[in-house]
C-alpha cells in the first residue's frame, strides 16, 4: 500500500521529485548561463595573477569574449554548450580568453570565437579537432596583414564558387570575399617568412600566376566564344542545346560552353547522360577561344579595378608560391567566415 504522506527535505540547489509510480528523469544538459559560469570559472582558476588596472582590464575582456562565445554557440551550434564540461574544450576556451585578455583586439576576438565554435562541433579527437586547437594557439601570433594573406591565398588557391554565372556575379563575389582584405595585403617577404615560421605554410620555389589560377577555376568567364557553325561542323548530336551552350559572356554574337571550369562541365555532362562522342567534342569546344593570361588579367581589372593591386602584390611577393598547411587553411577559412558569415565547412579541406 502506498504511503500518501510523502514529505521531503531538500537542500539548496536540489530538485525534489515525488510520484505515485515510476519516475523518468530527463537530463536537460548545460544551459547557456551555466556554460557561461563554467567558462568564467575556468578563467578565474587558471588566469594570470595580474594586479591593479591590468587585472581589471583583463577581467572585463574575459567576460566580453566569454559572452561572445556563448552567444555564438547559442546562435550557430547550441549543442556546443554541452562541451563546457569537456576538459579539452575548456583548455581551448581558456586559450581564447587568455589571448583576448592580453590585447583586446576585436578582429582577433571574432576570429578566435569562430575557430572555437568550429572546435565545439568536433566530438572526437580527430585531425580537424587537433588542427583547430593548434589554430587557436597560432592565430594570436599573427598580425592583420598575416591573416589577410592567409585568407586571400586560401580563397584563390583552395576554393571555387560554383554559383558565379556572369561578370556581375564575379565582381560581387570579389567585393564580398576579397575586397575587405586588399588594403591589408603586403609584399614584405619577412611577413611570409613569419607565416612559415608559425606553421601556417611554406614558401616554394615555383608558383602560379593569379590570372592562371582564375583562368582555370573560372574559365567560363574568360572565353572569346565561337560561331554556332562549330557545333554542326563538329557533328555534335545534341545540337545547339541550351543546357550546354549559352551566348558568350564576352561577345554576345557568339556562343560558349555553359560551364565555369572543366570540373563543372564534366559533372554536367555526366548528369545529362551525354554520349562519350559528344562529351569529347564539347570538352574540346570549351578550350576554344580561351583568353590569354594578359587578357584574363585585363578583363578582371575591368570587372573590378582594385584587382590591379591584387595582381601586383601576388606577382611580387611570396604569395604566389605559398602553400598553406592545415593550420593555415583553418585560419584563412575562419578569417573569411568571420566577415561574410556563412561559408563552406572546414571539413571539406581537412578530414
């Protein structure tokens, strides 16, 4: 027989549960306020013993960056709040707090927060988690000039935007992803040597021109076109099919293949089930009338005049020969992401 007189004495912070049958207790995990308190406790338990005004300034900065981390997690990855109890994540968080407390640099703070949020998404000790931990320790060793170089090298050498369909879209893409960094770029060799010393990449002996890179990745933007008769002369059985041929972006009286790169074109041909004979012929047309590198450079400067400065720096600095490490990619990726918001997952490049 059940005893209906179920009085309980509970202590502070405890939860009393009474029921006449079975009880299921649901663990709601760590709340944002709890995660914030844990984060601040981490700083208090391990932070430098500063005095006077320095201690007060550091304390304000630690709270500021901690609030930023919590807000970013709530917005982008709420499940990451549960990492507040994980020792490795706490160490990564402490790195962010410590570095921001030292200098209070807003841009660096934003960058570190983005890296930390990405770090919170990793549930196991894999290469991406290790790279992000190392990136958190490396980024504070770099200036805005270094960070800008990593972002631009990453953008041009390691990414491709599949959504660019014409010159206006290309210009808008450059405005959003490149322009914020242009004024911070430098030709100073010592800067790239420091990036190499910091483990962000290496300076090679040979490199690729920027016009060569963009002319390959976005070849469809730099074609002179061909006459419609070329399709009949080459006996392409699909004919003037709008799936594969469009008016030339640089000469409306002619046609061009409807693709930005050979990689894009091959995927399109696969998806549409084009015969091997037509496939070879269309791929051949894609290379017909491609602009030379000087012409590509001229066209890009016409699209966005500030590209003249980018070309000059790229050509006369180690930028064109610089190869990024995984840490350099992670920092370059985060530096772009902090400015434009959404960006493809870092796992695409590091896995």
